[in-house]
C-alpha cells in the first residue's frame, strides 16, 4: 500500500500557442479519500488529439493549456482508499476516458475527457476514484493494453452502435492511425472485412502481411476512392465508413455505402472542419437510408464491453503498436506522431 509522494509527468505549456510539452513534478496525497485508488502507470499510448491540442485551432474543444498530457494508459493498482472495494492491489486497470460518461446514458455534453480538460495520464503515478477505473484484459502486455482506451473504444462504438458487429459485413477505414488499426483488429476478430486507405505503399505493404482479408487502397495512385471501393466490393459498397478525414468527405462516404442501412461514423478531423457540399446531399442520405453518427469516444460501459470482447476473442494488439519510446523521450514520441510516419499506435513506456 505504499507509493511515492511525488511523480514525474509531462505537461503542456501555458498559452500562447503553439504549445509544447515540458517535464513536471506532481505531488501525491498523503491521505487517500474513501474511494481513491493510486495507480502506477506502466504505458501510455498517444492519439492525434494529443498533438492537435498543441496547435491553435487544432482541437475543437477548449483544453487546459497547462494540463498533464495524454489520455490512454495501462496501470497497476498500488494503493486503495478505505472504501475502494472494487479493486485489489496488483489489478491491471485504466481510467475511463470521459469522467462524465460512465453509463452512456448521460445527457451532459460538457466533456471532461482525460488529457484535455480532464486530468492527464502521462505521469508515473495518478489518483482516481474507483468508479472511474476499468479492469483491462489480463492477456495483454502493458503496451498493448495502453492502446485500448480512446482508439479502441472509438472504433468499437463506431462499428458496434446501431446495427452491431455483423459477420460478413465490410468496413472502410480511412488511414492507418490508431483508431483505424484498432478497428482493423475488431473487424478481423468479428468476421468483418476491412478496407484501408493510405497514401503510402510502405504502410499498405505492412498491413498486407497481417491478413489476406484486408482490402488496400492507395488514394494517391487511385484517387477515385469511391470507384476503387465499389470494385473491391463487387459494386455493393460497404456497411461501415469510419471517417477520420472530417466533414468534407461525407459526399464520398455516402457514395461508398451500401444501398440501405449503411453507416458513416464521424470520428476524426485530419483535414480540418471546412466542407463544401450541397444540401441536396440529404437526398442521397434518404435514398440510402443511411446513418451519419458523430462520436467523441465512448463511455465506461463501452470500455468494459470492448474489454470483454478482446478477452473472449483473445485478441492480441501487438500489430497496433508502431513504435515505443521511453518516458524521458516523450517529446520525440510527440514529434514522431506529428510526422505521420506511424502505422498504428505510438506508445510511451514508463
């Protein structure tokens, strides 16, 4: 039940933009609250949002400019408050991403997402109330487990909400970042055929080696992605589109969908927030009886459901990890993620 009184961390600098990250020292409480849990963080995986927050206008929600960075971690329980009975010392856990979204039924849209306007996890030790923690699958390494929270939950909700995971369906995954790679693992485990786009044959060649079921499209050499997707699906279109690009690509997304009941999940904004399309697009939406759903991750309940799925399917997430950095090299990890050279997740090991 012992833990240090201080912990190293990485924080964003204060305004003005552009922000950077700097090392800092945190003080841990000597006396824990009734439901407090002290966790020792072993690995942190980064998301595009972590670097977007450093740029003015790069992230659509105001964030704490001086806050501790990052949201996705795998950790070990090292101390418990007197009434924190949901966990025991040594449990492998992660904090849920949005502290105001535990059941998925909440109606308050003022997000307190970790690493933004909520506490961050790029620190050696942290304290959370037990209601905010989730047990992670025990068969995963620290690095693998750290990739689940935002990327895994977002992919899970995008594929699973509304019609659920449908064996034999097809999903278009835009790019080779963390959410797309998490969705790839979920698709393969659920019997859904994934099609992935990228501008790099090197990245696509890496994916080709993972599984022969993966459809691959280089949108530089095949700029008409709609035609290429229809070719790969024998003209039927896909059941799911996981849109990492932003609202500008919605017209193409709808063309790619199957004739009835397909789904576009808006999960990213890699190309910003501007769009130039006509309201007549609604005719296509109606004709295809399509769904367009905006997502900002998911709830604690979604997190727990995903962990059950990974455990039951014995899914290993090693293919998600592109590169691992040490805690002292956190700045290099952020720079590497910003470069766009990664295929999957960038992880910081503590």
